[in-house]
C-alpha cells in the first residue's frame, strides 16, 4: 500500500516541480542554447560559433520582461566591445600594454552605454576579437552570433511562454502572515502568565528574524512582478503588482510594530520581574486581542493574494468581522489598562505603548486604509509610467478614446431604439 502511494505521489511531485524557477530556467536555457548553436552553424562563418549559444544562455531568464531587458543590454555590450577591439587593432595591435588599455577602455565604455551587469562582457568581447588574426571577419561574425543568440533566446520565451509567478509570491506572503500569527500567539500566551526576561527577549529576537524572511518574500514578489510585465497572458498586470506590493508593505509595517511590541514586553518583564506582565484579567485581555489580530493578519494575506472576486469578497468580509472583534477587545483592554494605571502608575508608559502598538496594527489592516493606499499607489505608478514613457501613454490613450466613443455610440443607438 505504501509503494502504491509513493508511485502515485511521484508524478504529482514531478508536475509541481516543473514550475519551480530552477527547473524552468534550466530547461529553457538548454533549449535556447541548442537552437542558437544550430542556427549559428548555418549562418556564421565560424567553425564553432559558440558565442550564439553563450548569448542565448545569458539572455534567457525566467520571465519575458527579464529576457527582453537582458537581451538588449547584452547585445549592446558585445557590439560596444567589438567596436573598441576594431579601433585598437587598427591603431596599436595586441601587446601587453595595449591589452591593459583595452580592458580599461572597454570597462569605461560599458559604464557609458549603461549595460549594467554586462559591463565585463564589453571587455571580454574586445579581448576575444583583438586576439585573432582576421579582426574584421571575426568582429562581424561575433556580432552576428550575438544577435542570433539574443533573437533565439527571446523567441524561446515567446513560444515557450514563461509561467506567471503570482501564486508563488502569494504563497510566500501567506507564509509570512502565518509566521506573524504564531509569534503573536506566543506573545499573547506569555502576556497572560508569568514570563522570565529571557523568554521575552527570545520573542524579541524571533521578531527581529522576521526581517530576513521579509527579504525572501520581497525577492519572490519581484520575480512575480517581472513575470506580469509584458506578459500576453495577463490583462491586469499593473493591478496584480500593486495589490501584492501594497499587501507586503502592510505586513512589513505590522512586523516592525510587532517587534516594537516585543521590545515593550521585554522592558515590562524587566520592570515587573518576578511578577507577571499584567494582572490576570488584563493579561487574558491581551492574549485574546493578540489572538484576534493574529487571525486578522492571516485573513489580510488571503485577501491580497486572492484573484477570484467571490473569494476576495468572502475574505474581505471575514477580515472586517475579525477587525471589529479585535476593536471591541481593544476597547476592553484600554479600560483595563486605565484601571491598572490608576492603581499603580509606575509602568504607565509601557502600558500606553502596548495599546498604541496594537492600535497601529489594527489601523494598517483596516480595509478602508488598504483601499485608499491601493488607489494612491495605482495613481503613483500610472503617473510615473506617463512621465517615463509619454509617447506610449499618448498612443494608448488614442487607442482607448475611439473604443470608448464606439461604445457610447452603440449605447446611444440602443437607447434610441
């Protein structure tokens, strides 16, 4: 029975792994390099045109947007290096000192033409071309092979459409929210009972470690944003990017505030040791409030990563309900903290900081706050695109306006009937 389950699970794991970035990158790079070499054998005068598969290997990336940008920069780098080599071959030829000057000049030209990470490729191309006898033929052959590799690499990503990595980014965001939830639950349990300073400090270090996880989630989100750009399968790419990015920004703010709350609990544990952080009733209220906020954080992550409108509406309703419950618990906690401060005002600053920090998290998770921030970010990104590409923006508007006029005409004709 176990063998049957393992045989059944193997194809499932294989299907899941075919979308992993490493697997996708390996297969697409191998196909592109092989095709580029076959094409270059027919078109290039070189006996072994390895520049073409090398270019295809470096150009092909997981996303179409990255392939386009890398292809353009690599072609620019190779052409610049070839031109520098031709100039040096006509003036000085190949000597030890001319090679040093060639490298310096190539790297300087690479920075001037803004090829970014392909600056060393300018010097490599120049050295390879300068080191051969027939400079002219080799130079044009290298340019031809570079163009072949770039075109084949781009064609592979157009034919073998790269995946959209939104699901992977969404899974990373949800994973971060669940780790936040676990930390909040742990802090709530400690607030309800006696806690040593070492235990409170351990929660503080755990909150600090979440910064590293945010960096990993940000990397996954950047890959998803690249996969949405220039992708013919995606209609609302800008909306998806902004929703995910603003969602991660909110969770990052919640992480920072939670770290501050952990710092407050640690300071309170030092001040009140060996007593509990709060009185039994107040501690129970803190635990209940943190538990409700923890559930709201997960619901918020589900909301920002949900595509289907029906699921998004149900996720938003669940989040609103949890936030209302948390607000009620927050009000009860505020009253209990006030009574505790009236009895003993020595730690009023730390009690006030606790209430301020949970308020900040609730404000960040608020649906109205999220909607307002989403629209502001959409306006900002659209404005930057218009400023960066004014001609393309005018072209899009000129296409949309006639389409809108046609719809208005059809609507007017329908009403007149």
